[in-house]
C-alpha cells in the first residue's frame, strides 16, 4: 500500500513530481531533509512506482546498528566468519535482490563500510563476511540523511567519491515550517485518524487554535504536530 502524503504545498508538490519522474529508473537517489520530514515515505513511493515494486523493499537504519555488525547485516556472513557465526546468514542486499534497498541515516556509516558500499555501487558485486566468493547485486539504492553530506565530506567524515555515487538524483524534503500551508490539512487528517482509532468524536480545532499552530515553528516536525 502506497504511503499517504498529504500536501497542498507547491514545494512538496514539486518534490513529488520529481520523485514520480525518476521512480521507474535504476538511478541511485539521495534523499535529504531534517528528521521526521517523511524521507522514508518518499523512498517507499519511489519503490512502489518503479518496475521493481513486485520485488522486495528492504529498509536499513544505518544509525541503529553498531558499526561492527552493520557489514554482516548488509552483506551477510558465512558460518565461522567470526565468533558467534554458527550458520550462514543472508544479508540485506541479498534480501533486496531485484528490488529496492533503503539506507537510512547513511551518514552514520563508518569509513571501512563506506569503501565496501562504494564498490557495490561501482561493480554491482559484493562478498559476504568471511567469504571470497562474489555475489551480484541487482538492487536499486535509495539513501537518506538528515545531515549535510557535503559538509561531512569537507570535514572528512564521509567519502567524496561515495557522496557523488549516492547523489545521482538529489531529493530534498522541506520541513513542516517550510510548508505551513499543509498544517490545516494535516490537523484534519490526524483528527479523522485518531477519531477512528480511539473511538472519539473530536470535530476539529478552533480558528484561534489553528492560527497558533500555523504560527509555531515545529522543531519536532510532523511527529510533534
């Protein structure tokens, strides 16, 4: 099911137009924007409007997995590769074969793994941890970050060559304070949603309340709303 994206903002409509135009390609996409601006929703839309939509959608939060485990999580490992590797394990690349791999919080990826991801993007091949056998990767990569990757490159936290490999088609998501015309739509959506889920009969918000909501800067983004 395609995620619901509620907007009347021209900036957001422009983003959706771009996303729909590039969805059915295999180009790597880099989605940027502050936390909780909908980067994962946009990535799912890219997948569901592509020819790969019948294959797997696999999402990985690179910031939620310790660096020493992320390589095994992405590429899999063979039995005996390290202490505790009691059996072969499929990685996310293999799980996403033919489909889309969404790498969220890509800026959290360590330097050694950045090199290995760069090789996959260059050659479409990788090795599981502990194996010398190469596997092919027919996977569309969509990456996302809330950081300024160009600044991360400048201070040597992120590889420049990997940045350009990821940034083939950049998609920037505006924050809620940059599309305040969507606040009323979102409020109405959430009232309907929670009325249904919680069995309530809230009829809406007053004009004064709505003016206050629109005047606020929403540092917590849509989640705070």
